[in-house]
C-alpha cells in the first residue's frame, strides 16, 4: 500500500490540485484511475478493476488528507548505515 501511495504521490500527473479536483466526483476519480492504469500499462478483468478502483479511491482520499495537513514526515524504514 505504501509503495502504491508513493507511486501516485510522485507522479507528475497527480499533483495536489489534480487530486482535489478529481475527488469531486466519481467521474473524476474514474478518470484519474484510468490515467494511472494507462501510465502503469495495467489491464484487469472487470471484477479486478472494480476492486482496484475502490482501493484507488481510498488511497486518493488518504493522499489529499495528508497533503491538506501539511505535515512533513517520511514514510518507510530509516536506512541503516
């Protein structure tokens, strides 16, 4: 899940304003999801796509909440030197 979030956050097409505008409607969320699938060259069965879209929507909401909080932190394990 964290890797998935990192991929979305780091993608240029998924900046904060695009995410917020995409969350306004199911159509916008679906457009963002299809854009992500296109960029990742992913294709799924209808059932799998339905499941992945629900997960994608949940992650979009989490990303916007984190961005709105404007809290600086790092996700992941620290490097051991």
